[in-house]
C-alpha cells in the first residue's frame, strides 16, 4: 500500500502553496512532515483527503485516485486543527458514528484511551477545552483502524504529560497495526525519536525526503571559537551557522574530516538541521 | 445502494430526527390547546380550523422543512468529509434522507389530520381541512392519494431548495452573500414591483402570477400540474446543488 503524489500543485489566486510535489508514502512507516508556517503541509494533507482540490497533479492510493473515491477516502483518517464534528455532538455519539463509518473502529480501545487521557465521553464537543478537543480527535484517529493516519498538529494544546501519553499510545497502536502515519508538527525535537522518515517541505516544495538516520548522518556540527570554526569550514558545504558571543557552531554537510584542536564535533540533530535548511 | 450512500443517508436522516420530534411535540401541543380553548368557548356555529387546524399543520411543516433545509449543510458537510465520504455520497445521502423525512412527515401530517377530524366529529362542531383540499377541492380515495403525493413532493422540494440556498451562501464570498442576501429580495420584492407598476402598470408581475397559477394547476384544479412542477423543481434544484457541491471545500 502506498500513497503516490505526483506533480501536486496548488494555487490560491497568486499564491503558490504547493509547487509540483512528488512523494511516496509507504505502509508500515511513521513519517515526520516538517515545515515552517505556510510551507504547504496542511494544504497537502487536505488534498490527500479530498477536502481541497489540487490545481494540478495526482494523488493515488494503491494506484486508484483518491479524489472523490469513497473506497480510498475510507482508508485515510486525518486529524486536523479544525474540528468538523458537530458542536452539539457528545463524545460518546462521535465514537458511535466513527464505529459506523469505520468498520475496524475499536470501541473498547477508544473507551480505554478516553480513560487514560481523562476525557469525559459524555461531554459535548463544543464544551471541550483546546487540549481535550485535540485528545478527542486523537482517540478517534488511534481507534479508527484506518490504513493511513494523517495527524496535522496532533499535540495542539496538550500539556507535557498528555503529549507523552499520546506518543506512547501512538507507538502502541502502530505496533498493533502497522499503518502509514504522517505527523505534521512544529515540535521537531519531540517527534524526532518517533519518526522513521523525514519529509521537509519548504515554500511548497520538498526539500528532503529521507530516512531520519540517513538524513542525520549526512552531516555534522562543529563548535568552537569563531575564528577556529571559520578557518575549519572554509571550502566545506556549510548549511548554516549560529554564533553566541565568541562561540560559533556550524552545520556542515558531508563526511567528517580530520579533527582540529579546540573544536568539538557532534552529529546533527533534526531540529538544528531543519532550522538551518529552512532559514531563508 | 452502496454501503457509503447507506451510511451517509443514515447519518443525515438521524441528524434531522430530533428536530422533527420536537416540531411535532410543539404542533400537537398547540393543536390540543386550540381544541381545548375552542371547545371551552362552546361556540354554536361550526368552526373551521383554518388558523389552528390541520391546514396549518402542512403549511407549518412546509415552513419548518424549508428552515431544516437551510440549516443542514455546513455541519454535515464537514463531518462527512472528515469521515471519508465523497461529495457524491454526501449529496445522494442527503437527497435520500430528505425523501425519507418528507415521506415520514407526509404520513404523520395525514394521520394528524385524520385524528383531528375524528376529534372534530366527536365534539360535533369542527371540520378539518388540508391545504390541498383548500386549493384543489375534495374528492374520493384516488384524489386523496394525489393529495398525499403533492404534499410529499412539496416537502421534498422545500427541503432541497433550503439546502441549495445554504450551499450557495457557503460558496459565495462576503460581497456575494450581501448582494444575494439583501439584493435579490429587495429587487424581487420591492424595486421590481414598483418599476413594473410605473412602466407597465404591473403587467409583468401579473404575468408571473398567472404563470405560477398555471404551472401549479390552481385555476383548473389540476393537481397533476403541481406534481409535474414540483418534480421538475426538485430535479433542477438537485442539479444546481451538485454543480455547487462538486467543487466545495472545507472551511473552519
């Protein structure tokens, strides 16, 4: 099972939100979809679920077009920042309808998750706080049994404890049924240990789409006195630098060379790499 | 019927069910109250329940269903797109659920009419009519069936028209909403008749009036004209709805 995205383009008037994106999302993988505000992440996910239409390009699931295809759409669940459940609907009713719509919806598991997160299933959707509204949608996403989970800002409004609980529940759910999970978030450091592949989207184009380990071994950081670092990085493929006082850190793509006295070498971390790659 | 259309129909029918139940509780309460008040007055002359009688039940139902049509688009559309339904399944489910609601309410209204007729006969000084009978006159069993068909088609048409209008407003931009929301009623209801009166002595509006009289068969007491007209209206409105829905996208 794979979602194939080919030449995906989206214009909003004069604004180009997506510029010919090519991407394949495979089953049994957790993807981290990273991008700055306005990079095109939500637009891409909305097109994948038929909520918006592409200006050009195609999206298929197992070779079948997704747009206006009930069979394909039913296999994808998208959690979005906006809530599309009726405001007066109770959480329990939403679970009941989810079970009606998704044949593999695990009702006892949904109840169990509601208990773990402390979500009152008798609350109405419009009575939930921002955090619990996200939890409500997360529980449906984790229990629905869809083959593709698209999670757009899945930890919006969640405190640290609930975020931790969500990451554990996601891994538990994924271990039970390995599906295709796409997590779109700004909390790069937090999702870094979870994701196998990283997709970095910037100004409507894919900058990187690689396994996380491969991405992080493509370069290294060097830290030390500014003058020494400047001397060391001459002629190297530097993707960015940070300076605090007299101390400088440079991110470099390529094989780590010979050590130099007074310099400290470290591997790249995803957040640092992301910041350097997407700094305009 | 595919499983998705069945689910879409079930959800959209269920969404209206509670409103219908509340509506009938109110209608029955009003009817019972009016009967009690009328009986208490103990008028000796026969009372025709044109204000509180069944003729107002079907007219009240028509207005209620138009409002239901207006109120059911946005939330349902978002909910069903969220849960993996195509726009085609949403619309087909919507039309089928409207058909079920229209059918159900036609039967309930008919039963209420019969019930209030029975009560009227028992009390002795009530006669209960329906809008169909007021317009096209009374008749035998076949005529009554035609009345049921007309009522069903009227209910279905107003539901679809309400839904189509709410979708149109959903698709329009801010300026479009103002222009259509305020401009069209002002043009059709105020400016048009005044201009028509000034320039043609009201001939155009009179012609429009005659046109509606003919297509609904008022003048010739021909309910079949109404059946044909309401069917055509339902089909055309469904087509317009599809043209607007097929490219509709979600909004926050």
